[in-house]
């Protein structure tokens, strides 16, 4: 959501009025372009859950095929039998707050700029310092109902480590009320890369090189912290007001993955799932380099590699279809795509020396990485925003929505005390505030 389209948006959607059942709108068709843009926001888990809870859909062989891709250990993520909403005695205890003075009434909430399964992201201005922030507001009960506590805490943990990289969104602090979690994030208003890509259909190679270099730098930094990102796609890549990349949405990050370490959770976004993930095999940090290849391919050609309107066919393409590259790109770009989109992860570019292999590839020879990380390279595109109130690059689907009156309300202190005493300690240690000089 640009913050909480989160936790894991994807493009695919069920269309009940067409046949076959699992048609995904074709973005090359003008009549379905808008629907495609909106429907790709849905999360993979939400997508699977909607299939699994629809008795008619479950009878369709393609639906059964997709549901069978989820390994048994991910049954909780599918949540095919959702539990009832938590009672007051199951409210979340966030534990002692490291920023006890922070509260919703500190902010003037101006506009909705994103939303997802667990809440909304709002543009807000702090009443004291007049600074603008993106405030991600999550409903505790919704998180607990879908058993997503680990993803929320993973996102928070990764955000705490992001403060030193120029192409990762920054967390200023977080706090809690009895029923909500609040992330106070950098406000980025240059628009999603997806927004600009769908307007222009594809980018020229120098522009695609610039974006992919900044993305690779961010991924390399996460890998240096033993974090695998796992959900790279144009929706999770923002442009700042100057046109630099900002990577956001860390809900699917996996921490503590050593250079040779692997994980096996089935997650991601359908168009960008690497073959080893679809095979339900252990995978490593090279899954991020596959996704970088998919994003670069989409920037150059307008659609992800192996894309099909039919989800089952797309999965088969990812697993079995050879990569096909049209001749309208340079040999360097062709070689890079072939290396990143190598189906065998042990032969994929980046499998041995990780980011070093990427940055040393001939495709990036025009890039000075020191200047890139210092933001001394002029971006190829300037969003030309006039200031924080310029929302031209946000989807009107969000900005036209009224700001919920409950967002800025602080609950009664007695309610807070009672819920803390009674609650399960699902999010202990969530609240966080860095030293003042690090964000003012």
C-alpha cells in the first residue's frame, strides 16, 4: 500500500463472470486495463483465501491446482477456516512503549494514500513540527484473526535496520493504542514505479538501468543484513520527489538468512514467483535476483516474463518455458536478463558472490555505484511534485476516500489499561522511537 497494500499484493484475481474461472485481465487490452491495475493489488494470501472459501470455485480444477501449490505448513497463512474476531480478552498487548508520549492526536490526518488487509496508510502532518509523514495504521484484531503477527513484526524489525540506506523507506517511530498499531514512515509522493510503468507501457534502457541499479543496491544492502526481501515488484517500488527509487513494504522479508542459508515458505506474488518457490523447494537470497530480472524485463517489455492471463499456464511457463527475449534490447541487457532469470538457482547470476556479481555486470558499466548511492546521478525522470500536498501520483481510489474519523482518536485510558492487562503478548516490543536527532 505503498505501505499497506501490504502485506503482499499481487496482480491476479478471480473473475466470476468469465470462463475459464481463473482468467487474469490482460493489460494489453484497453478495456480491461483499469480493472487489471486495481485487481493486481490483492495479496497472494487473500487471493488463495478467497478461492478456498468459495464452494463453487473450489470445484474448479484450476483452483484445486493452485490451492495444491500451498504446502501443508502454510495452512495458517491460507486461513481457510478463519477464526471469529478476537474478544476483548484477546486484544494485543504491545508491552512497554519506548515512545510512551506518542499518540494519534499528535497528527492531523489529511488523506488516505494506501490501504490493505489490515488497515490504511495516510498522509499526516505532525501538529508540533509540521513535518509530513506516511502513517501506516493497522487494526490489531484483523492481524490476529489472520494470524499475521509474525509478518507484522518482521516488517517492523526490518524497518528498524533500514535507517542507513538511501533507497529504503525509513521508520521514524512506532506506537500503539488499544486497538491499532502505528508506523510513522517517510512520506514518498513520486508514485509507484508501477503507476509510471502502466502510463508509459515500458521504459527506455537507460531509465530501466538506473532504476534496476538502485533496486539492486537496496537488495544488496538487505542481503548484507541477512535479510531476503522476497516480494520485489513495481508496486513495492516508489519514486521520491526527485525520482530516486525507494523500496517499501517489508512484510514478506525473511530475516537471519546467512549467505548459504535457505528458507521454504510459499509466499510472494504470482507473476514474480521463482521456479524453486513454485517447486516448493528450499530457496535462498537468489530469489531476489530472479525478481529483479522479472522487474527489469517488465520495465523493458511492459509485461512480466512468462506472463499469461491464465494463472495455471503462467506457473507452467515459469517452471518450463524457455526465456524468450525480443531483439529490441542491447546484448548487455539480454545477457543480464538471461543470468537473472536462470531457472536453476545454482546457476543464477548472484548465486556465488551475491550483489557483487550484479554490480560488476557489463549492463551496469555506465553506473558509478558510489555516485549512485550518494544520489549524485540525476534521475532520468522527475515526478515534478510541487510539495507534500501534491498527490497527483497517488491512485484516486485511495485519495478520494474520506479519512476515517477513528484514525486520529485516542481511546480511553482505562480501556488501554484494561486491554494491556488482559491481552495476549503478540506484539511485545513493537513500540520504537529513535534518538531525536536521527529524524528531526
